[in-house]
C-alpha cells in the first residue's frame, strides 16, 4: 500500500509548492513586460532608444549601492502608506486620504521639532515618529467618525480632507511655520539636527526610516493576522452585518481602521520630512513636493502586494525601483518627464489588470499538475 | 462687504459658480451612472485630461468646436472600452486600475501637449449662447441663460439621467445590476453588457467634462483639471447616487468657489485668510453632508466584479 | 511527507541569509562619488560646456521655468554649450536625484532652478567640487565655492507695469491674479501695487491669490471676478495665468505680463511684459567658470544690468506719452532715483 513516504519528494514539491507560486510570479512579471513594451513604443515614437532607456531604468533602480538605497528610500513611504491601506481595506474601508494624513503627520512632527529642538536625538526621533503617527491617526479618525456617526462616505471625506490638509499646509507655510527670509517661500527652516533620522552604515543615503517601515509592516502583519483586533477588523471587512449580529463593535472598528491607517501615513509624513536631504518641511509648489504622491502610490503598492503587509514590502520596493529608475531614464534619454508619469500609469494598469488573472491561472496550474485545490 | 452685496457682483458670482460647476457636473453624472451599475472608476481625472487635450488640439488644428467635442467624446469611449476590458473582462480591482488611468492620462496628455503644441497657444473658446427671451430677464438672465452650450447640456443631462435611470427599462436593469447582479443575471439581464454601456457613458461624460473645461478656457496646460476628477467622484457620494443630489453638490462646490474667489478680489478675504478660505468648498461639502445626512446606501454591488461562475 | 524540525530550521536560515545579503548589498555603497576635474580651460578645441537644468515645472509653462530655458537657448546661439533638461520635478527628492545624477555624469554646470532645491543641493555640491551649481531664486550660495546663487528683482518690472496700468485705467480699478503669496510672484505683485499707487494714489488694485499654480479655470474666474468688480486692466503671474489672459483677450482688457513675453497669449491686449533675460548673468557666470571660478557669488536680474526688460507690444498702440513716461521710470529705477520700496 503506497504511503506518503513512497512518493518521490521532488515532483510533489513542484506540484504543491512551486507551480502555483511560479505562476503567481509569472503573471505580474509578464504584465510589467507588456507595459514596458507599450512604453517602448512611446519611446520609439519620441525618437529614443528603448533598450538604452530600460538599461538606464534598471541601472537607476538597482545598478549600484546608491541606486538600491534610493529605491529603498522611494519605496519606504509607499510601504508605510500601503501597510495602512492593507489594514483599512481589509476592514472594508477605502482610505483615499493618504496624502492628507501624510501632511497631518508631517505638520505635527515638524511643529514638535520646532517646539523642542534641543531634545537629545535619541529621544527626539521616536517622539517625532509618535507625533507623526498621532497627527495621521487624527486625520484618519475624522473620516472614520464621519462615516460611523453621520453616514458620510469615506471616499468623499478622505478626498476632501486631502484638499483641506494641503490648503492648511499652504497656510502654515506662508507665515507661522515658514522660515523668515527676505523673499519668503513655502518651506520651514532647516529643522533641528537632533531630528535627523540616523543614516544606516554603508555610505549611502539610506536611513533608519526604511527599517522603521519594515518594522511597521511586520507589526501590521501581526496585528492583522495574529491579534484579536485584527480578527475583528477582518471580520468586519468580510461581512459587517454578520459581525454586527455577532456583537462586534462594527462602528468602532471602522474608526480604528482609519485611525491606524492614518497613523501609518502620518509616520510616513514624519519620515519624509526628517529623512529628507533638506531636513525641512517643503510645501513650495504644493504639498506633493514632499509627499511624493505616496498617498496614492501607496495604495498601488498595497494592491500589488495583495493587501498583505509582508507582501507589500517587495511590492513597495519594486514600485520604488520603477519610480527611481524612471528619473535616470528621463535623464539619459532626455525624453519629457511626462513620459515617465504615463509609463508608471501603464505599468499600474497592466499589473492591476493581470492580478485576477493570476489567481485564475494558479487554479488552472493546480488542476493541470493534478493537485486537488 | 458692502461691495459684494451689489446686485451686479452677486449676479456675476452666481454665473461664475454655474460655470465652475459644469465640469464637476458632467464628470460626476458619468461616474454616478457607472456606480449605480456597480462600477467604481477612480480614473475620471485621467479621462477628463484626455478629453480636454483632444478637444483643445482638435480645435487648434481644425477650428471646429463641434469636431472638437465629438473627438473628445470618442476618446472617452476609447478609454471606456479600455476600462471595460480591465474591469469586466479581467476583473481587476476597480479602485487601483483607475489610479493607473489617472497617471497615464496625466502624463500622456502632457507629453502630447509638449510634443505637438509646445508653448500654450490660445484658441477661440466657446461662445456664450444667449437663450432668446430668457437671457434678457434682468439679473436672472445673466445668471442662468448666458452660458456656453456645454453648460446647458450639462444641466439638461440631470433630468435626462433621472428619467433614464428611474423610468426606462435600461435604467431598471442598470439599477438591478448595481444592487443584485446575481438576481438580474438569472432574469436574463446581461450584467457585463449593461456595465459596458455604463462605463462607456461614464467615460464619455468625463471626457466631455474635460472638453468643456478646455473649450471654455480656450487653452490647454499640463494638469489642466487640477484635481476636479477626484472631486467629481466624491460628489457622487455627496449626491447619494441621485442626479439631483449630484447637481446640488456640483453647484455647492462651484458657487462656494466662486464666492470665495469674489471675496478675495474685493478684499473681504486677504493675506493669510486667503489660503484658509480656499479650503471652504471642500470643508462645506463635508459639513453640508453631515447636516443633510440621509442614509441612502451605496449600490450593493459597487466595486464587486460579477463572475458568472460564482 | 514528514516535516522535520531540521528542514524548517534550514529553510529559515536560508531565508535569513538571503535577506541579510540583500540588506548588506543595499548598505554597501560601492560607488563613491568621484570628484571631477575642473573643465578644460584651454581655448583651442575645447569640448562644449555641458549644462543641465533641473526645474520644478514644465519648460513650456510660459513662466519661471520657461524663462530660464529660453535664456539657455539664447546663450547657445553664441556659445558652445549643450543643454539637457529634467523638468516637471516638483518632488524635491526627485529633483535632488536628478541634480546628483547630472553631477555624477560629469556635467560641467548643473542649474537647480527652484528655491526648494536648496536642501538637496547643500548635500550634493560639496561632493562635487569640480561641478559648478547654479541655484535660484536665492541670494545665498551657502558659503560654498561651487554654487552661484541667482535671483530676480521682479518687483522692478512690476513697478513699471503698475505705473503704466495706473495711467491707462479709466475705471480706476486694476485687477491682479496671483498663485500663492510667496516667492517671486509676491515680489512682482507687491512691486506692481507699489508702482500703481505711486503713480496714482486714487487707483484701487485688487489682488486675488487663487492658492494654486495649476488651476487655470480658477484663474479665469478670478479675472472674471475682477471685471465684475469694475477692473479694466489686469495683470498676473505664474503658469495658470493663461486662464486670466484668455478672459482678458475675450473681453478686450489690457494685460500686463511677467516672466516671459506674453504677447502670444493676447495679441491685441498685452500692453507690456517684464521679460526675464537670464542670459545676462549666464554669460558672466559661464565666463567665470571658464576662468576657473565655479561659484561663491550672488547674481540678480535687474533693470539696471539688462536682466530685466520691459518688452512692449506695438500692436497695442500705447500712448506715446505714457510710453515715454514708462521709459523714464525704467531709467529712474536703474539710476536709483526711484525705488520700489521693497
């Protein structure tokens, strides 16, 4: 009678573990390749050499220690926001307010650093992160409360709160927070050195913000999948009515989810200010100058990672690579920067378009390799 | 303050509010129709930009406003087909594919604009179309009846949309598809075909909104829409998926923007208050909704792709 | 298949090693920025001077960025230079990456055309002592000898425009459309108001900052609101101003431009434009760079040094007396007999 030990190990390994995983990887990769092909057509139309361009893209993203550092730094706010999005989406709440929450976190942490600049670094940096988290949590909790107690859709309130936050930042940087200068522009002074995020060893621009982001991703994973709170949030996201019948505090969960999501974005805001090369809060030309549109790109990263905090880590890193490499592509080929924006859009559309395809193909692969799903 | 309350200034402000509301209204109606059938499209801003550029460029090259509008709507249909492919056929997550379309529209229109036009060249925008007799009514005429044709079309679409959704078979199917697609399916309604239509309509209206913006201004520029597409999406929720509600939202946003604008011009608002009051339209939208809160729920099948195999 | 504890441990170790090597790779910055040799100074068969420009908005924005790009094109006509551009970089960190990238690629001159780029520049410039960095608008070269700071006295041209506007207005109300009350936009507007009120204290100048650099429709409505409040002359600054010029053209309202010659936006209605001629200082800077001085100085565009020029639109048909008076104002500001007070 055949037992489990009689079966050859390798083929079963292939069928059970690798086939669906390989398919799962192949589909987004194919999607990216397809998107880059579309990009190549656009490059050709502009008279540029796509091969040269994509070599520059890869080089700019991964081609050196400094490039990898830049990619990691670009992906870091995407990871932080994305992790918050994972939590919110899994609770059934669509949080489009990342931009505003980043701004709120940045304002809080900046104000704190201006208030207590002489605090020793080892104390100040954690305090700044906490301030960022609180600012973002507050800005996220408001739409949560509006939804819970007044039935205001969080899509509406988060979009509006983004506008309000950006205008409020503009207001603060015109006078209260602005650096006194002969010709005033919308940025703060160079903030206290005690607030500078410590650089990581290695001689690159990499700072601990990246480690913090990864740590928060792990914490979010633990929260979502290993804690009672996470169980509750996911239950509410899965079926709010059933959860209500089961006696779970659905309303509170919505507020909590948005607050936590906002806190993650708020930390991103603090890190973006104190880890930047300028070490200032810069709103000149608009808040997007320092938020890097992470409020929206983070949503993309989260969905690339299947709304799983740990998978969001490589997703954010890769998306960061695309954004970083794009800068080098533009510089080498001297194509309009607008092309890079369009290319990013094409990649997002193709990869997102292929995601469900991935599950379908994985199921097909399972059937073909004879494993019962 | 007394300067504002002269009749002519108030009249001009209200007229300005209606003009500002028009792009919101068109895009929002389109999004509303899509959402009533269960499809969320976050890429409205990108489609608006595409419509705006196509309209501007066509007018620049051919001098025909009609052709400009038609081609812009066609571009909207093309984007709608693309979105249908991604959403209905490949069942992509609806929120994110929209953001990709936004980025694509933003970058691609800017790229084409830089390469094909270069420095902004003004074109002759839409003329004011004075409705005979009505336009001559003192004050009221200036507020309502001295706008360009796309403004009238936008506001006429409100009762048309209401009629189609509430009183036609198509509208009935549309609503069913948005609430209980499985039930609709068993009754022989092709869920994905209805959604294809609503997506095409929605994207066409978004493109038309962009065209209205570009043709009213007679110019195109990078990021011309400046966030209007996202506000239009928000207004769908404000309007509780009803055409009249959406119109109220667009008007609220437009009139508040126009009023703040006028107060800044007169000097009621100045200095630091200027940036604070610029958040007034967004803030008031939330506040009004809080006070008017009626618990009309979203279409139940919103954002859920329909898969026949269950 | 039994899962032995050993197998699980091995797998975890492998993963840990894999992850650590990735982190180590990231930390191991293996390309230290190489210091550049100063540009060749021999006159015979010198390579073209490689110039790169990094800007926050588009080179076709008819405003701040385009003014520098146009000036570089003018310089290229009589100097051997190549110009590469990375525009639309409103994200400060991205601009920093571009600036650093150009420096690493061995460009001779990198222009950081945005005040907000000062932060990244302070980190980058010391690493590349052989590259000359131009930074504006700013009056502070950060104590480094390879940064040239440049700025523009846009209030001077604003003042001149204001004096003309005050003379041609018949209603006594003038309208201004601005983006945000900061930077060289504020400087221009303040100069304009100063000039108008100096010319005719009874004139009212209404200023509307629409709080956006990109909202063309709002700028158009701002212009309309000015007209509703009785304005019959308009001016404005920044890239969204094309909306206001459209309204001016449609209503036949005289317009004063700045940053670039805005006559193409309204052939009949543009009276005059304050044009930024960056080439005036670019020429000097390039000469100095060729001579080995890579920075450590501040430059300003003024009416006096020809960096600012009031370009009149002949098609408008400005009264000869007013024109003469304007030219006198320019002369006064140049000589110091008059001042904008800013």
